[in-house]
C-alpha cells in the first residue's frame, strides 16, 4: 500500500529546517539590502555633483550658490530664498535632476525634523562661498579634484537650517558597514563618490577651523581651508 503524504513529524522537521535556513540567511540579506541602499545613495550624490559640474559649464565655471544663510538673495543649489516657488524645485540644480526622490537618501525617511531635511538629505560644503566670507562663489577649477563638496549631513543636527554647512556641523551615521558604527557618503569635485567612515570624517572635520587645509576644509586659495 502506498504512503499518502507526510507524517506530522516529517512536516515539522521540514518546517524546522526551512526556518533554520531563513534565520541563517537573514543577516546576509539584511547586509545586502544595506549595501544596496548605500550604493543607491552614492549614485544620487554623484548626480548632484555632476549636475553642479554641468551648471558650472553653463556659468563660466562657477559652482552653484550653496544656500549659505542670508548672505545672498540669489537662488542656490537647493532652493530660491524668495519662497515664491516650491522647494527644491526652485533650486538651480533642479532642471538637471528633475526628480524629488533622489534628493533623499533611501535610508533617510520621513518624518524629517526640520524644513531643510524636508528638501534633501544632502548638504553642500560652505567652502563653495568661502563660508560666507566671499561676495562671490568659487569656480570649480579653484578646487582640487579630491575636495569634498557634498556630504550627508546628520539627521539630528540642530545646525542644519540652510543648504550648506561647516564641516564640523556633523555628518550622518546612517550607513554603518562592518565594525564601523556609523558612516556616510561624500561627493568629490571630480564627480566621484565614496563611503566615508565616521572616524575618517571626524579626522577631517575636527579640530574646527584647522591650521592646515584638507579635503573637507577646502576653501580655495587659503592655507587653512577656511
């Protein structure tokens, strides 16, 4: 006589094996999803830098206004200060990007704690306008290829109320990899992007207002970078 189906014990064994396999695979799947989101964020940041390069090509080599406080009424990379148009659609990079979704990192989800974060997860380096010391914005060619122009600002930062920041006003920790408890992505002048550990970022950002110029404190034509 032929057996009909499985016994209850056999079914329980099969279910237990499947559950064990899922449990073993979950950490790997979680890491894979995290890597994918980190890579997607890098691709978005690259688009911002490439859009800035394209903008500079149209404006005699000059980078977009960084939306640094109230030092200028001209529209910046992220928004136009006059408030008559929706943000970030009023920013000068919008015509090159035309996609609100890429303004936010996949790991930076609403609700966002302040207005600026409602527009973007990313900030421009205030060095582009000399941290407010200039009446003009620097040209792309004034920077070194490895200089950092965009980074992911910290989601809990109380300082982030404009489209640009000082480097010491912190970066995100939303992309931990390996033993690093926090890290984020950055975009360089040459259009390249990279994952930067929190420790590596802090080694460039601090001490505040350093005595030697580096990739992050990178105001052109200065020894100290600010």
